[in-house]
């Protein structure tokens, strides 16, 4: 691994004041190959732009004179008390952003009291992350052709006190991420994989990411396999990667304890819809049977508010966390999380919502043709 010597944004006179400024500082701090890996999306990157643009098309119907002298952001997620309806999405390879990797991210999650979802393709082990702090942690998995590897990891996560399994279902194959192909981005060594190092997988396409996914992930996975997963763990299972009401209903029937509306940060199927534009469809289908979460393009507290108004119980943030990590390690992740919390708090105050329960569909305007 190599990275630039300073993790601090020395050339920016002032501290970043929003997530987008963290992105710019991360771009300056990281080697191009790694920045592109984090920031990029699939093919034309249409969905990448849309994830954010669709939030911008939603406006507010703020209410007035509602006593907003005290604002309470706290909530419970799967029964766990957290400081805000914001979770850290699973993202791969945190040591490419900072030498402390996922441990730094987990410590920031603990300090901010938000849930961290550890990626299956992490560079710190499930045990290292677990013993580093008391963050509430979920563990994200893919189901591998080697079911025994998946089962072992799930059991290790369960033994190490992870509270839920997040099954990501939108990667039967890896999306075509052209910046990674151009940069010949090589997947680094993965400590969680006994006997299987990503770096051993070679590809004639330059990057080995696609070949790595193709050689490991089980593309034959189907609904019946959720039963297998449930049989090997007592932990609740969230299904991540739902974009339609049909699949939302199937996920509930299959026993999911929650649903994450996600297009994988626009890294898989380009021209998938912006996640915020299909959230309501999923929420209506699920009828409150399980919580619905959403990720993709959340960069502002106003985005979090919009997602809650459209029925999400919480949002996940992916790239903002990695940018914070790249700029200032644990402190950067904490700042990013706290910034979004502060922005959400202000949005609630200015919209007349002292608690999360006060946020309703009536607080936002969407144009159904364009959303
Ligand atoms: C991801 N995402 C992801 N998802 C997952 O289930 N397992 C993983 O290992 C990864 N890895 C990963 C790496 C990077 C660099 C990114 C940007 C994303 C998807 C992630 O969990 C989440 O769905 C998106 O990142 C949400 O979109 P935003 O917040 O990045 O716009």
C-alpha cells in the first residue's frame, strides 16, 4: 500500500463545512486509483448522478409555530438505541483510505453512537473491529460459492457480537466500473478470507475486481437460499439491494427483518432508478411489517429528512464515510456523521418537527413524473 504522507487537509485553510468539501479533500489526499474506486459508479454513471439529483428535486412543506426549542434525533434501529437515523453503510477496503481502516470507522461510529455495518470485504477482521470499541455493529455478507467460507464468517460475526446480518443481493456479478478498469485497480488482500486472497485473482482486463467477484460470489443465489442463511444464524437478516415492490414483498415473505432500498451506490446496474425515487413504492408494499432503510446519494441532513418523510426508518451513508476517513481518519468519519446529524437537526427545527415521529409525508413535495 502507498498513500500520501499527510492525512490532514493541509492545503485547505479552513475545516470542511459539508460532506461535499470532504469529498474534494479526499480527492486531494488519495492516490487517484483509490479515489476513483471510492467515488466511481457503473458505466455512464447515470445512476450515480441521479441518486443525488433525485434528492434535489424534492422540496419541503415546512410547518411553523410548533415549539422546536428542543429537537430529538435519537431513535431505535432493530431495538438498539442510536443517536440518529443514520447508519454507516458497508463499504470495501477501508485501509486504502486510512491505515487504521475499519477500526477507525468503528471507533467513530461508537463515538457518534450510530450503527456501523462492516463490509464482507474489509481489511480489518471481524474480530479486530469488534474488539476495538463498543460500536453497535452489523455484518454485511455476500453469499460465496464456497458456502463454508460464508457460514464461517457469519458465525465469527455472531460470536463477536455483531447484531444483524446484512445480505447484499445486488452483486451476482460486479458492475462495470470503468475508472477501475482504466486504473488497473487491484483488490487488496482481504484478511477475512482464509486461504483466499483477492490479490491471487488475476484478470486480463487490468483491474482484478471483476474477476475476484466472478470467482467468489455465487451468482446462482435465489430466494430459497435465504432459508439456508436463516438456518445458520440466529441474527436478524436485512436484505440490501431491493428496488421494486415485488421484491420487497418477497423479502418480507422470506423472513427478512428489514429491507435496504439500495442500488449499491450506483456501482452495479447503471440506469437503475435513484433509490429515493423508489423508496415509497417499497414502503407501501412492506406495510410496516419490517423497517425499510435507504442508501444512495445522501449528502445532507435535508436528504436524511426527505428519506424519513418518504417512509425510511433510517438512511445509510457510504462514500461520505470513506471521504471522512481519507481526510482525517476516525475524526473525519466522526465529523461527517456529526455534520449530517447537525444538518438534520436544523432541518427538523426549520420544518417544525421536534422529533423524528413528527416528520411526515406532508412535509415534502415530490413530482411523481420526475422523481
Ligand atoms: C460500496 N457498497 C458496498 N455494499 C456492500 O454491500 N458491500 C460492500 O462491500 C460495498 N462496498 C462498497 C465500496 C464503495 C467504495 C462504495 C462507494 C460502496 C455500497 C454501499 O453499501 C452503499 O450502498 C452505497 O455506498 C450508498 O451510496 P452512497 O452513500 O455512497 O452514495
